[in-house]
C-alpha cells in the first residue's frame, strides 16, 4: 500500500514477534504493572513514553500480554486521560508549531503545504474517532481554535 502523502510504497520498521504470553524473565504481576502505569501517568508521561519506560526500566516487554489491555485502555478504565486521543493531540500540536512558524516566516511554502497535509490527517483521524464514538459527532477542526484545544 502506498504512503499517505508521498510517493513511497515500501514497508519500513520491524514487526513484534507473535506470542500469547509474557516471557518468564519479565515482570508479569498485573497489579504491579497497573500501579506503575498509573504512577507514570501521574508524572505526566504519554502512553508511548509509559510503554518505553516499562520496557527499558521495569522489564515489561509488552503491557498487553501482562494486563490483557493497552495502556490507554487501562488509563481510560481509571478515568485518567485527555479529552482527545493521544495520536490526534500529537498531530494538533504539530499543526500548532507549524502555524507559529508560518506566522514569522510567511513565504515558507514547503511548511505551508505540510500544514495542509497535517490538517488533512487531523480531519481524517477525527472522522475515524467520530465513527468509533471516541469523539463527539459535532466536533470539527478549526485552525483559529486550535490553540484552545491543545492547551
């Protein structure tokens, strides 16, 4: 399948090995891992950073094999999390940085195009989250209200 906004058609990155159970050497206590997730979230870490910290410092290669659910699902079950999904919030922050850059560099046509592509990704992701019920159906991306949504 082709890339979204470029000509490339390759597949990059590695795949995780298929396994149904956590390895013997890993931390496999569900309550301990959930407590670590809640503690790291309270410190302000994102779900991706929580997974990295658990992997590198606490010997948990895959949280889903230990707890049976994703990190975001654990946080949602404990009523912790933002108004918007993390991937959408990252795209909105990226668009905000580009808007700030374009305010001081008005002739930067390459970044103007990248802003359009980023906003397109935000709208596409918003449509997916509206269909799946994770975002209200009347939500719409507005460039002038973006700063209020992110902060």
